[in-house]
C-alpha cells in the first residue's frame, strides 16, 4: 500500500491559517495596526477603499525593519517577541503568534515599504499569494507602510461571502474604536474612500471616548477607580438614565488589550440591578491591570478571549467597585413626584401680619329663568335642553376629538379602515363566521381583547395585533413606493458614532420610502426633518435609534430583508403599548384591520396573536 500522508505546501498551510486569523477586511486592519503599535509608532494612519476589498493601507512612524527582517516577517511563525514557551505567560505585546503577515500575504497582493530609524535607504517588498515578486531598496519615510490590495483575490469563495460595504466598514470602525480606546496616547486616523472617518489626536481616556462616540456621552461618564493586590480597575461607567437598549458602548481592556468577557459583563449588569429597566444596557469603558502570569491570552486566534486564574475574585471586585461609584456619584434614580396641578401653598407670613378674607363678587340681580340669560356670546338662543345631554346616555364622544388617544404607555392611534381593506375578504380563524362589526369586546387588564365566538372565547393580544397591522401597512408602502411624510417643526438632532452613522447612511433610501426624511450634516450629525404620517405622534429620534440598534449586528445586504426588518422594527416600536384603555369602536377597528391582514395569527416577531378558549374548557372550569 502506498503512503498517503504528506506535508502541505507552505502556501496552502498559510491559506488555512488565514481562514482562522483573517476572516474579513477588519481582521487585516486589526493585525496591521497592532503590529504598528508594537513597532513603537505613536501616529498611525489607515486608508481603506471599498471597505477593504480593494485596498487597506496602514502607515506608521515606528522603528521600521531591516531588509532581512522585512523578508522574514512574512514567514509563518516568524516573530520577534517569543523565544521560548515560558514567554507565552508574560506577553504584553499585541502580536506574537507570527501568523498574521504570512496569512495576509497568502490571500492578497501585499506591498511593504519600510525604513529603520537612522538609515538612509529603506526596503520595498512585493508579495503576491505568498510568492515573493520583488525586493529592492527604496527611498521611503521612517517606519512602515503596508498596502494590502485585492483581498481574497485567489480565494473566490471567501471573497463572495463578504457582506455589504457598509457592514464591512462598520467592522473596521469597530476595530479602530477598540484599538483607539486601548491606546488613548496614540494618534490614529481612518479614511474611507479618501473621506475622513476618524482623526484622533493623542489625548486622555475621557477625551478619547468623547472623540469616538460624540459629545453627548460626556455627561454620562462616571469614573471608576479601584486597586487591589489582585487587579487594578479604572475607567468610566455610564449613568443609568443614559442606558440604551442595544450593545455598542461596552468595552473591557486588560493590560492594554481589548477582550470579550461575558462573565465580567454579568458582573457589571449585576451592579446595576434594580436601577435599570430589564432591557437596558449601560455603557462602560473598563481597564483592568493584572499580572501577565495570571492570564492566558493564547486561547483564541484573534486574541479577544482571555482566561483568568481568579475570575471569581475579580468578578466580586469589579461588581463592588462599580456599586461604589454608583453610590459615590449618586447615580441612583431620584423619586421625582409630579408637581403639575398641585396646590401652591404660600409661605407663612411673619408675626403680627393680618389676613384679609377673599372677596367674592356676585350679581344679585341675576335670574337664570329670564329669557335674556339664555343667550350665548354670539346671541344664539338655546331652546332645547336635551341638546346639552345628547349622546351622554351612550357615553359617546366626538370621533374627531378621539382620533388620537393618550395613555400611560404613550400615544395610540388606529387609522380608519382603508378602502382596500374594506374590499378584501376577511378570513376568520377556525371557521368562525360572524358579523363582528357589531360585536361586543371586553378589554382585560388593558392588555387583551376578549370577544365571544361560536366555539368559545377569542383572546387577542392588543399590542401584537397592532404591530401586525402596522407591519403590513409598512410593507405595502415599500411595494407601492407611496408614503406620506409629516414634517417636523423642530427637527430632532442625532449625533452618532461613526459605526452607527454608517448604518444609517446605508438605510436612508429605504427609510425615505417609508416617509422618513433624514438630512446628514458634517461630523456624523443627522436631522430628522420628517416622519411617516401614521407615526407622527411618536418620538422620531427614538424610532430611528431603534432601527439603528436592530442593524448593529446584522449585515445590510439583501434589499427585501432590509425592507422586512425595517418594517418589523418600526411596527414593534410604534405599536400600542400595554396599559392603554380602548373604546368599543377602537377595539372593533383593531379587530377588523387585524383580520384584513394576510397573516393575522402571528406578530412580525413571530409571537402568537390569537387564541380561542373552547367552550368545553370553560364549562370544565365551572364544574365541581
């Protein structure tokens, strides 16, 4: 039998390693910028074209490389930071595995220009798919200049599965944010298609956070500082009232390296227990300093997951120091009673003061039975007393005044049934044919609608039903390209970080089809000039922020998926909340519009809307 086991060629082995280390353009940016930091550079510039597909260029002013080191740096497992196995337990540099440059060169066209400090001549290298094309002397500035072109040109399957430019650029921005926060003393700039995204000078941690996430976050930052023999913790946490419903401003750093640590995240959330709504997530930027021998950073190729020896103890210290900051800076929510409509009690006057009784003026000659007193301001005579009480027996009010209802959970608005919905055949569940136009409804706990049907009792979730109605209306607007926009008298302003601004820019055309008019200004500032007419009573800024949050961790790729997701988010954000009391005609309109929908049984999020309690089950409950 012939031998079947053989060694892989270096080019193939490098491509396999690239599958672990270089997953997308953001991975290239991360590795090259970390190498620049290790080289001692204090000013780094990143140029990206087409979200990294066409070009990724990283320029630093570090110490540079000699001609031999420049060539050796592209060999697999070539590193200047590890000499023996014990060095793995005292690593303080960013890169040390010796796989990054070899992996990048195996799947891209790479050019390197580098010159050591004090040398007159530098080095130029050109490597294409792990094959050296040229090496020669070059007149270039001190430091290193890496240009990575046509990423994954020789691996079409990997290039095909890259997401949209907006999604890939968002990942690059996220990597720059992590590096910039971990190294606030570093001056770093990011340009995409020649347009500046970030131009950050060297500064302290607080100013770096403000530079990345906008001036609005400055008032939310609360310092955290604790030092023990086990760990030193510093940084900032966000005030509870500024907490958001999505991730994006949560960062852990250990010894100057970004890390993901769900266990420590639970420690932060535990510290905010009972002072935050269940779905709110506070901001935090926490820096941990520990002994390098007590952590293992080599458990994942991307080096974002770190193993601690004393996780339980650090968890307790982290939770305690955050609770201390919450109490020290009085971040607990205060009880603020509503003073509107309360009696204004004057201050007690000094001794010897006299009180004057109030004077009441009355018309002693007024006779309500005289004919002349029946006339109003316009002189119209009121001759029929029953007009004053017309409709009171039925408890009815003017439909025009009741088009919009306000309740404890916010505003609630149900449109009159559109003509196409009136003409559409209504389908009732389980063969329940009945004229519901005149049916009676009962609202249970301001949450569920109850109505009798032939087989028992129908229960409808009012919020999920309204979300289904709005979702299908939004999808109709998408398909018909017809939407009515309500102009904002005072357009609300949105100040976003670069990643969220890129998401909003990618969604502006679809939002415009729905009736949103969003104007972009310099510095990631946006103004909401108009909103869909059906949503004009809701907070426009909160609606747009909910849309951005829903796309933070999903690619903005397929147009139909974008439309469906947008319609879903807007429907769930603007649906009537629980706790709002509905009138009979509102419940009837909600019911009729629900069963005019194509899928009345389930909400846009997949939750069940309708349930029928069988008459037999009700009878069994009443049996002894």
